[in-house]
């Protein structure tokens, strides 16, 4: 059996695993292993001292309504010096970044035991940035793994399967393990992007 907690919120952003700050940056459609590990450590602080392994979150599924372009003002970390030695000034120029943010994201987290799911259902999470908060439904759903796998009416969306096979692609580097490449393949259940949410 799996115990499912549903999280939702008005916005969510998942930065690309390369973290490139181009003029346009769109949300990924999947959670990387490091994001799942980060969510797990936020929900269960006792796992902070463990290795990078993901212990409590067994499966997940992410969907959203659309991606909206939002402008964000940024500044570089360094300062630029201008003027002469006697008349010197320093400045940090501004830039505009167009960020593709998910509208109405819904995330299902699946746990192997009810106690972990009930504990998770009392806390909020962030997909990548603190200002994009998702709140839990209080109800914990109890389903079989087969139903979670195949019910495309209830559990539609994107899920990154953390394994390496012929369908896999690189999804980042594991800083906890000598920057070893991490691989996964994208499982798509049902119509992963919905226009209406209930």
C-alpha cells in the first residue's frame, strides 16, 4: 500500500538542474533527485544527517495548469567600478529575467507508511524557492501501488523514475557522491497538464 499526500498552491518554480540564468528560464516538468531529497529533509529533519539516499518518499507525481511568464529583476554579485581614482563609484547593474512559472501545481507524494504521510500532511513544502509554497490536503489517501501507477484520472502528471536504462537521460550531478552523474527517465501518466482543477 501507498499513502498519498496531495500538495497544491498558486505557483511553483523548478529551476533547471544546470541552474543557467539565461534571459528566459522555464520550470522543469519533473523533480530532480536533489529536489526530492530536499523536500524529504524539510519534512523529516532527522534525515538531514543521512546520506543523499531518499528513504521516505517512495513515489511522486507532478502536474500543473500552465506555465506563465513572469519578469524578475536580478543583480550580479559583484560590483563594477566607475570613474577615476579621485572620483570613483561602484554600481551593480540590474537585469530582467523572464521566468516560466507553473500555475496551480499539484504534487502527490507517496509514502510506505501512514505515520510518515500523516506527519507530511501537517507541513508545507517548496518545490525550489521559498516563495513558491505548496500546502497539503489534510486527507491522506490510501491506494495500492498499481492504482497509483495506472489511475490516470486521479494521479496524472510527470514523475522522474530514478533509474538508468535505455530511456534515461542525465538529470544532474550528485554533489554528495563525488559529482557522479544522476540519471532518470520521465514517466507520464494520463494528460499531465490540465486546464481545470477540482
